[in-house]
């Protein structure tokens, strides 16, 4: 190895490691619901949205239903992680539509959650 490569490796090794901040940190909550211990929260930054549930049993199976206007609804079989949590990102987009309403429901053995939010197509940014 040459001296420059050794110096670069030394700098990388000496640099303090920081955990990267999640991409959705600071997103606003746009919809939520609660059923007993179960909670559904939708957060977003205007274009991308995170659908998250907590309070499920560890590994519990559930059904996630998602509709966006008159599109064919999504019907997914999902499973909570070991902490009883579940999350998915969703990008609402429909050709030739400027926006619509997304409806989300999550059903498990213990929970029945529903939330809805409106979205609008973001304008193109040219820099």
C-alpha cells in the first residue's frame, strides 16, 4: 500500500462513527388510529409516506389493505416483527392524477385500525 492509502485508512479508522439518521426522521404525522394497545401512524414529507403499526403481538400475522382513489386496492399479508411492530413505505402516484385520498387499514387477531390521508402530486424541481 502506498502512503496515501495508509493515511486515508487511518483517518477513516480514527473518525468517530455516528448512526445515520433515518430517512423519515422529522416527517409529519398525517393520519393515525388506535385500538387498545395497537396504534397505526402514517407520517410523510409530501411525496413519500411511512405506514407503521405498533402494539401487535410479536410475529403476529395481519392484513394490510390500501386504496388510493379508484385504483385496485392492495391486499397484503404482513407480519409484525419481534417487537410487535410493522412498517412499510408508500409512494402514492397515479398517472394523470394530481392527487387523491389514500385509505389504509390493518387487521390482526387483536387489532382493527384505519387511517386516511390526502396527497398531491409534487411539482418538478429544476435547479
